[in-house]
C-alpha cells in the first residue's frame, strides 16, 4: 500500500530515527527487524546491499504496522524492482534524476543524498522530498546541518553516517527533521551473536524510554 508522501514524512519526524538495515544476510536483517519492532520501532530502511532486498521488502511491507523503505538504491532498475515489491520510501546517497523519476512516478517518498548547498539544490530540483545528508559526521556533524538549514529552512534533512544515540539529539536540535542510524544500532556482530538485549537497549535509548 502506497503511503502519501507527507504522511510518510510526518511519521518519520514523529519517530525521529530510521534504522538503516545493512547486513550480510537476509536472515540477519529479518532477525534485527523483528527485535527492533518488539522494542517499538516501526520504520525501517532496508539497503540494497542486503541479499534479496526486494523480496525482504515485499515480505515486510505486508505488515500494516511497518513503514518500510529501501536504501542505497544504485539505479532506476533497482528502484523499480523495489517499488514493485511495495517499498514505501526510497533512499539513495547521491542525486540521480533517473531514480528520482521512478520514485516520483510511483508517488512514493524520495530521500536523496547531498552534502553541499549545490547538491541540496540539485536533489530538490530532481524531486527529493527529503535530503539525506551523507556522510553527516565527516561533513561537519550537527554544525553542518545547522548551516544548511540556514540556507534551506524549508527542506527536511535526514543526516546519516556517524549518527548514534549520543549525538542524535544534537542533530535534531541543529534542525534535522529526523536521523538515520546504521551500525550504532544494527551491529551485525551482535545480531550474529544473538545479543537481542543489547540491540534493544540501544533502541529503547533512541525512543527515549527505559528498557522494561
């Protein structure tokens, strides 16, 4: 089911964080999504680097409680495959007008990557609904987000890359609409070790509540 663009953005803003699922196996991705859902997280970005990502997205998209998107989309063909599978938002770490055209044609939320003001403008011109600032930490962290917001006050920014539970609030205070968190939350070593408690503890911290 297609989620209206503004509704998807509003849901991401309310959640404050999107887990970026980047694992070496489909099973690991399925496992960590289940753990995080149990902890209260219901938005997920499944990257195209996960084996059989479109099939996993199709399976997860059947759950009406989840908002499932695809990340690290390399080209239009991959974008269209994931759209057919039911992805509800599409993320790419660069500006690609062909990928943008596929997302815009399907009326799904598009998040395109940028670092500089020129790239932000190009992303928006291509049709990006949200600009993913990547890699956020090496670009200057929260200070960079604040600077971009001063030039583009109406653009929703999602910094990703180096964001963790310790600095997430600083990014939000700097003007980020929400953030993407990968390795600091979805650590594959912990998944493979079956350390559900450790991963859920990070999730509870991101959600601003104690582990109960």
